[in-house]
C-alpha cells in the first residue's frame, strides 16, 4: 500500500478525530472511508453527466492561454511603472475585454448549470471549487 503524508491544520485534525470518534473509527480508517466515498461520488457524477452539463462545464472551464496571461500581466506591470505605450495600452484593453467576455460566458454557464441541477449558484460554485475573487 502506498503512503501519503498530509500536513493538516490543528483545527482540521481535531475535526477529523472528532468525526472519526463519532463513527467509532480510528482517524486513518475514517479518512480512507471518506476518500473512498468522495471519489466514488465524483466518479458517479462524472459518469452521469448529460451532454448539456458537459457542454456547460466546458464553457465554465474555458480561459485564456498561458501566453496571453503572461502578456496581460507584463502589460499591467508596464502600466504600473508608467512605461506603457499607446499600442500596448490598446492591447491591454483588448485582453481585458476578452477576460470580461469569458467571465460573462462563464457566469451565464454557471447560472444555467445551477438551474439544470436545481441548485443555488453558490452551491454549484462551491461544488466546482470556484471561489469569487475579492477586490478591495
């Protein structure tokens, strides 16, 4: 059997130990059973995706290439150092518009997926591990 070592916060370790104790299991057995259950559920969900859900998930996961992101961040750096040329400024706006368009499409797909699954948008985002970006 392969061994994996996990670094857990003291709070998570305490929570795992408490849950294991509630079920009368040692913590290692509890973790293994939880992982098996979670992985089996993920597999079942993946195997039962409708084509509509699969298309929506593809839309949600669409994004810019790594090269475009690199260019975007380089242009932002130039803007912050006030060395951005007019052409670079135009390109930065183009990329920003692309990001905004992709985000609108992503949100629309998330809303459609939430409706299809009869879940709240927050629940779908949580299920997919999507966290809102905080600005401020």
